[in-house]
């Protein structure tokens, strides 16, 4: 996390963000035609390739994509840690550097070390001191919210990976940012800590804080993100409400018990049906995926099938459909 304090005697105030007329909510993040490459010639790598993205205040956005999709580079540009090769990045109507320096945007990142010789409380107080008296007054609160009170006197070097992630979370919260950027925030956390973390994030989002997070845990995106953006090879390949993305791109899974006699003809017929994929027969249990589950269910029941089960698509099936070559 960038912990640079604001320059001068007071905290810098970002310009007033634009407002999306369709929702009335201010636009707090805006990327326009953003590209970022590294190297040149034969060694040139196009990490981000033509990204346009707008995020409004109070949104919870999951950023998904396979390794190398450009997620971390995009987040680094949001934080002013790297500059775009082309295009513009605006945060709260101003530059990412200004928003970060003023504490309006903060992050929990995978990279970036902690001072191992300090205790947890000393670490949080040190970073809070960079933002002034108001941030110092929040130390006790953020320690509690990050579930660090019982670890206050433990040296950072003695903390586990998941505990150090919670320390980074506390550091991100001391400035009371309008926008919180999270890159694999729960890596190393156990189930209880992960659940507590997302309970806090949900409360923050309900209170109006904007949260954008990259994760490899698809269940986290499914449970906590109201909107999902999928990146592949540096570009955005999908951007939609999470529930709509899941349903729109994933076929439903249908299974049923069928009579062994005549099952071969039924399987052949289903395999020839438009919108039906992955038809399998294991003994007398038939399974398949289909875009029109109601029609297939009627076909199966008419053929004498029973014990019919229909499972809704998951975000994983949608993610796979979008990112498979």
C-alpha cells in the first residue's frame, strides 16, 4: 500500500467527481482507453490493452481473470504505482497519485513488505501518524475491525501470512478512504478470518465505501460482488451484475435417472439437440448441461426419467466460458 501522506499542512482534497446521470451516483473511478506495456521490441509485453472502466460510489466490483490477465497492473494504475502507456486514469475526479497521497484511495496488496521488528500496534500507529491526528484517533477502531486487538503486542515477524494480511487491511483503513482496492485480500486467511473480513467489507459497502477487488476465489466474487468485471489478455471481456453474468453465460446442469433400455437413443437425441453439451450416461444416471433447462426437463420426463435435478450455473462456469481459448 502507498502510505505517502498528503503534502503541506492539510490533506489534499480531490476534485469533485463526475456524476453518472443514469444513476445519480458520483463516478469515482474512470479509466479511458488505458493501455500499459512493459519492455520493447521482441520483449514487449502488453499487460493492459484498451481498458475502459467506470465505477460509481458505493459499488462492490470483483475483478476476475486468469494469471497474466492484467488485473494487478490495472490496480497498480488506479493507485498511481505505475502510469499508463496510453489513456487516462481518474480517481475521484483527479489523478491517482493525488487521491492516494490524500488517503482517499487505499489498498491491500499482495506485494509490499511490513517492518518485521515492530509490533502490530506500532505498525498501525506509524502509518496512521502519516495522515495526522484524525487517523491516529482511528487506530483502536481499525485494530478491532481487522480483528488485531489480541495481536497488538506481537511482532509482525511472528505473524502468520493471514495475520499479516489483516495488518495490511488495518493500514489501508486508517485514512478512512472513500475507495478501497484489494488484490487477493484474503490470501492466507483461514475460513473464520475470511468470513470476518467480508462481513466488515459488506458493512463498509452498505455505508457507501467503494470496493474493487481482484480474487482467485470465485466464491468470494459470487457472494460479495454486486458487479463482476472479467479480464483476459489485458482486455475486459465481460462487465455485468454478478448474478446476470452467472446466469447469462453458464448453462444449467441437469441430471436424471433413466431406464437403461432405450437410453442410448435418448443420449443420441440429446447430443443432437441445440444448446445441449456434455451429455454423459453413468449406469442409469444421465447428466448434461443445457441453456434451456425447462425444455430438456420436459423431454426427459416424457421419456420416463425420474429423480430429476437442475442446478443453477455458477460464476465459475461463466468465468471458464469467457477465458477459455
